[in-house]
């Protein structure tokens, strides 16, 4: 079920909210409603994948309970092994098997393994909690708390990646607090903003980007077409994923729960390090706290720090998908972060405008690898951007949307700042919000639906 679908907005969400607030004064009943709604939400995609989600969550909970009852650290480690095994089988088995077959000059016939939606996100949630237990965290949650934490539908499919200590304690608080109506209204406004980002901007940019990248698979584009393709994808992926995050955070707030922010205007970053403080913030924190720091972080000298950040980003790239282009994308960002760190240690100056321009150009060039299905297509695209295949011309539809989206991404306020901070609650604001929602619903009904990009991860 898509957030940007009529069935979700007009049926699922109103029913889930009504049932939730009907039992708002009963803690356990609220959680039962959330778990049931979340399982229905997930099963709408694939009933066949539901047993994996439920079974893996149940197995992890059992291991955690055994650990909490004095069973020793064996149980969290067993849980970690299980989670990595599940992720390895469902997401990477065919990829690694094909690499092994290629080493022996053979071709791997892909196994019929269906990638469960959101597996990288809900597995990482469990992994982060289990690692915290091995580090001495003694918070052992009950059945309903743990299942609600893992399955809560706003963040189940594509994040933000929520840690247990960021949300579980919130479950005990009744949503019928003095700020209930403000939470409902601000959450609804943030949801509508996210819907506009996804349906109004990201999907519009996809109509420009997708045909050009498909054409690139048949042969090199000219320079103008290549820049149009990469520029539109740069806007598409930002508004697609930040739109999902806005909708997730807004939905959670409507249920009286606060999720961590995931974006902070990344395209106005003045360095690559600044970019990763602003882009997919919850993943960046996971990679930092559970990979980069355990590898040694910046505690063992400049060379070791550079190696640590490159390894971290290589694995971060692999997390995004079972393709060497994702690994290369992560590796490029790792090298850029290492260079950024060396530059700062030497104390060399970098004017903010120049830093911003170089960062954005690097991010756009790296997006070519992220979007291309092969290195050959990525190389052709980068060559076209450099003018190696002539400049020619391109038909860039919806240039006004692209210009407005670029301006908002670079100089406008973030959606969270606007909806959760600067926007003052006023009754008359319900009118433009409702008009925007109705317009988006009509737009959704009049065009083919696009899944969120990060659903494939």
C-alpha cells in the first residue's frame, strides 16, 4: 500500500486513526491496533512476505527475552547471526552466487527469491537493538512494545531507521494529551507536504528522467540530454525519499509519536561531510555508530581514519542494493569523505560558494552510478556530461517544476522546520491544506502510480 494512493489516504488511514483514538486511553489496546494496522499495511503488498516479517520479529523477541532472563550474550549474537543470514539470503544470495560463478567462468541462473519489501530497514532496526544489548544496554521490552517498534507502519518500509530508545518509551503516553489536536494538524500538514514532494515533484521529474536513462541503455546521449537526465534524477531522488520521510514523520505524529528527522536540506551542503550530516540522517548515524566507530573511527591516525570511512561507505553502498554500481557509489563517497577530512586537517580554506558548487557537482556525478544499471551506461552518461558525445539538444518538460523544486531544495526552509516549527496553528490554514490534498488525490487518480525509489532497498 502506497502512502501516495487513494486507498491509503481515503480508507486505510482514516480507519486506523479512528480505531486508534477509539481505544486511546488503553495502552495495550492502542498497540494492538497499531500492530494489526501495520500487518494489514504490509500484507497489502505481499501476503507471502508477511510470515517472514512476523517470524523474524518473533524470533528476535524470543532471543531477547532469553538474554534478559540471564541467558548470556549468546542470544543477542544468535539474533545478529539470524538477521544477517536472512538479509544475506533474500537480498544478496543471487548477487554473490553470480560473482562466484563468474570467477569460474560460469553463469549463475538466478534463484527464484523474492526480495521482501523494506527488509533492509526492518532488519537494521533489529540489528541496532541487538548490538546495543551486546554493549550492555539492559532495556528488555515486552511483546507488544517490541512488535510495535519493529512493525509500526509509517517507518516499516523505507524508514526513517528508528532506534528502540527513540520510540519505545513513547508508546506508554496517551495520544489524548493537551497537544493532541496540534499533533494531528501538524502531522497532517507534514504528510501533505510529503505528498506534494512525491506526487507533484518526484513523479514529475521521473517522467523526464526515466525515458532518458532508458535511452542511454541503447546508446550514448548527447550532453544536453545527459545533464537533463542527471539533473532531473537529482531532484527526483531527493523529493521522493524526503517526501516519504515527511509523510512517515507526519503520520507518526498523527498517532502521537515522534520519529527522528531524516533530511536537513542536503543540497545546500558546503562539503561532502556536511552532505552526509543532512542526507538520510538515520542511516548515517547507524553507519557511524555501528560500523565506523567500531572500526576505529578517527582514533588511530589519519590513514586508518581514511580507510575506516571508505570501508564504511563501501558497505553503505552495498546496503542500498546488490549491484557493484551501488558499491562503487558508496566507495566514491567514502573517498570524498576521506579527502574532505584530510583537507580540513591541513586547515586549507574553502570558500562556502565554491564548496557548495563542488559538493553538488560531485553528488550529481555520483548519482549517475546510483541510477545506472551498469558501469557501461554510467561511463557513457558521464562521458556525455563531459561533452564527449556532442551537446545537441533535449526536450525538458516541466522546466518550471524543476526550477521551483531546485530553488526550494537550495534556499527554502526544510519541511520539518515549516510544518513543525514556524507554521502557527490557524483554523484558516485547513483550507489550503485541504485544497492541496484534494488536488494531489486528483493527480494521483489521473496518472500511473510510482513506487518510492527506496522501496527497492
